[in-house]
C-alpha cells in the first residue's frame, strides 16, 4: 500500500513537470522558420538583397536573444515552482516565437531569391545562423 501511494505521487509529480515544461517558451534555435515566398524579393537587386539580409541578421540576433532570455526565465520559474508554486506566475506568455519564425523565413526567402538571381555574395548563399 505504501509503495502504491509513493508511486502515484511520483507519477503525478512527473506528469505535472512535463505539463509545466510544455508551457515554456522555446529557445530560438528550436523555432522553425515560417514559409515566406521568395517572390516577395523578386524585384530586389543583389545589393538590395544583401542589405536586407544583413539588416534581418542583426535584427534577428536581437530577437533571438530576447527569446532565449524568455525561455531561460520560464525554465527557471518552472524549476522554482517545484518548491514554491507562486513562481509559476513568473512565466512570460509574451514570447517572440512568431517574430523569430518570421525573420528566419524572410532570411530563407532572401537566400532562395539570391540563388535564383545568381547573387553569389558569401553572406547570402551560406546557411544563415538564425535558421538553425
């Protein structure tokens, strides 16, 4: 009887932890890009594609840092909640997931457009750091 109660409590704690972690924000690297058509950039020249790509990389790095900070804070709040449940209110539901996915998608579209146009700039044809 005693082992059954301990097993039930152990399972309940494990399931609660899984449910709580599922509500946490993802790290930026784990967010998949949104699909953006390369046709959006069909009228851009190679230089303009390169400028837009570099602008998005810089903006994306900032957004990724914010998303990772939110994810780390959420994980810390969940871990602390195992000892003090009110810390669950610290979980930030206002993450940057959509913005991260959009920027990654735009970068992919720019790369695809650059390839179609024959723009061989190293910055445009290499894998971007944000799509990982």
